[in-house]
């Protein structure tokens, strides 16, 4: 696939990037370089290779899921300008 000047202009317009007319050939060449690299990646045989999220195998540290400072509803609502029935009361914004 090859990107020409008109296609580069269309991509720039869709991306809402202002590109001067004289810069369009260079932009088209950059797109072609990127697409060429993608074509090279498509030629790599990845059969049997497991997907990974990092180049080094890592396990995320896990912690015990326990409540440490819950049951503070009264304290949280103490500074509320308007609290009703244990909830923050806010003015109606939709009619």
C-alpha cells in the first residue's frame, strides 16, 4: 500500500492537523515508511509465541482486600452543605 499526497492531506484533515501544501510530500513519505515497517512486522513468524504484556516476566504484587477505614458516613457528611437520609443532597439540574 502506498500513500500519495492527496491521501496524506485527507489523513491530516481527519486528524485535524494543519499541514502546509509543501509539507504533504514529506508527510506521505513518512506514512509510507511507517507502513513499510508494519509490512516487515507482518512477515515475522509468531506461531507458538505467547502474547505478553512486558518483555520481562513480572507478577503484580497483590494485597489482601480488606476494609481499613470504613463506616465513616457521619464524618464524610459532616461538611456537606445539605445531607439527607445519609446521602449528599444536590440541586436538581435537569427538568
